[in-house]
């Protein structure tokens, strides 16, 4: 078994370093000549000496300015404590315990492959607490337990109340207290927990000092603290109090404080260190909650955005989102617009109740949407009994015109099947007309970050509407560029279509019933 002793140095901000030492005498301090160099302004140049043996350590303070503490008690004479031990030099703690044995090649054998001790990883296993005073044990147990509670508790309001109760329980001088958190949008402080609940002892002056200076402090121990107090402080009878900010990534996101309205000098440095540690955990919990809220909001936005995309395109957009490349904005390019409209819908729906109308639309839109998605189209919107779809956006597709026509052919075939079923069931039915036009549009995600909408804008959309209006029941009417893309594979017949405010437009009617029309 190894005779080495492990010393872990824990800094105020959570950083730590570790060293293995043989039994002996070691000096601690900021001076580079010390055996254990601790780079903290609160630690003196030669702060303390540790005489370490394999089962205990003798701690001697060397006249430091901030003191040395064993079991939360400031020492004035050399003090012996059994291992494992925790020693404080200002805000820095030294955790000292026997190092685990080092297994060498010569030690290996059948016994080295065995397990001499195992612990259930699902159980919380705090560090050994032998030799510590009861209050120090309870404080350390709370600090080790807090991260698990914070991770498991969904209702942070209830958890914050529990934290405040335990803080008051473990700081004997604390009579009242409160926890305030900044609202993520307004930045205003909101009360999340207080004792007593009816009239929390809030001093705006001291809260702002903790937030702005980002330091924990004890106020009220000196007579000068009370010489010029604010009205708010006088109203709540603050005699002495401890205030600590909740700091996360350099920003103050809240304040935790306790006070005593009856007497001064109610708190010690150990009390303040304990409160600072609790505040760090609370800050982490708040930051995690805000992150989860942001993730949930982003997921809701994505769900709303991706409803009208085919599964293949949806997967590409999700990958872009994960990479941070799904941003608001539009671009101009050539795409193909498909607009379908139910023929006779207005006349048919006049004799139906509202639920029958909704059921009929759902019946048709379900199969029409399936074919649009199957051919990599995107549903821009439903307009009454019409469906506006775009092919070639938001992801570029060189075969967008071809796929749009194929989708239109399949939409007619599926409509025929649905109508056969509805007629057999004695239900009302409609026919379908489709217009398809290829041209340049502005397309993309437009709107606020939490309210993005996919849309296409341009004369191409208007042209698709003209061609849809010209399509009779069961027809697919397409524009010249669309016809060029399918001419070698799908037959069509030329036609001119009339418009109200423009000259006649050249068009083609897809001969989709021809056996050669299907790809």
C-alpha cells in the first residue's frame, strides 16, 4: 500500500489542482518558495504549515491575515486532525487524504485482477466525513447533495424554497432570507423564495451592491454601516446580513441573502463561504433552466417550421439547424410552383355542415400532401380548398419541374381512388384542377426568429394561379419552362389560356392518362 498523501486544492471559482506527497512538513502560501503554492489574493505569502503523516495532519497558522480554519473553526495554535481532512485558507480549501495505492507491473497477478471494493454508481456517495464537526458535515453533505437535487427537480420554485430553508437551518445566525432571480426577458429581479413568505426582508441598496460588484459580503458588523442607511433598509430593520450574487458566465443573474434583525456580528467567514457555494449551485440551476427553456422554444419553432416539409427535406433542415445554419432570410432562384384547387367545392359544401366540410377537406388534403412530399415538394400553405406547393426549395433540386409534374399526375390518381371510396359510401365528392409553373421566385424563411414562416414570393406564384384557374377538372396545365423539362418523357398538348388583365398565355395540358406519361 502506498504511503503517499493526496492534497487537492479547491479554488473559489471551482478550479482545483492535485498533488501526491510523502509524509512530511510543507509550507502553504502565495510565495513561489512555498511547497504548496496557492495563487489567491486572500492567501498570505507564508500562510500555514502542514505536518502530514499517513493518518493525520498538524495544521499551524503562520500569522496569516485571513486565518486558517479546521472544521469551520479558526485556529490559533497548531491543531491535529485525522485524515481525511478539509482545511480552509481564506476561500481556498485543501482536501487531504491517503492516496490510493499505485499498482506496478510486478504487483500484477490474479489478485490484481480482482475487485476489493465496489460501490453502486447509482447511489450518492459523498466523501468521507470523519473528523469533521457536525455543522461542517451537514454543510458539506448539503453541498454535495444540491447538484443531484437540482438535476432531478423540475419545479425550481419549490427547490429554491427548500434550499433557502436548509441555508437558514445551517447558518445559526440567519433569521430571514430570500432568493431573487433576474427574469430572462425584462432583466428585472423576481422573488423566487423568501422566509418569511409574507414580508421578505429586501434591501434594494444591498442587493444592487452584490449584483454590481459581483462579490459576497457581510454587512452591518460595523457601526459605520448603519450611519447612512436607506429608507428601505430602515423599514426592514436590517442589523446584519450576508449577500451573495448568483454569477454565471460572468453575469449576475440573481441574489441570495440572509440577515438577522436582532443583533450584529451574527455571521462568520465560514458562513459566507458556505452561502457563496450554495449561490454557485443555484446559479448553475437557473442557467440550466434558461437553456432548457431556449431549447424548448427552438424545438417548438422547428416543429412549426417543418410541418409542411417532406421527411427527406425535413431531415436536411434539422441537420442545418443543429449546425446553426438555418437562419431567417430569402434568396432568388428558379423553382416550380404547383397550385391545386378542388372543383365544385363551393357548391358541394353549401349543403354540408361544418364537420362534414372539414372531414372532406382532410380526406383530400391527406392524399394530396402525401404525393407532394413523396416527390420532395414543400407545402407552402393551404388556401381554403387549394394547396400551394413549391418544388426546388428550400433545398435546391435540379429535377424540380419533373417532380412537380409527377406529383400532379399522382395527385389526380389518388383523387380518383378517394372519390371512388366516397361515392361508394354515399359521401359528397369533388374533382381536382392543377396548375404548374416554373420561374424565378424569392423564397426562404421570413419573419421573427421565434415566428419564422417559409414562403415564396414573385410573379411565378401568380402565374401558377392563372394556370390553375385554366385547368378543368382532372387536368394539369403547365407553363413553357415546365413543359421543356418534361417534353421528352411526358406528352402534352399546347393551349392558350385567357387572362383578365394580360394577353393570352401559352400553356400545355399534360396527357397524364397516356401510358407513357408516368415516369
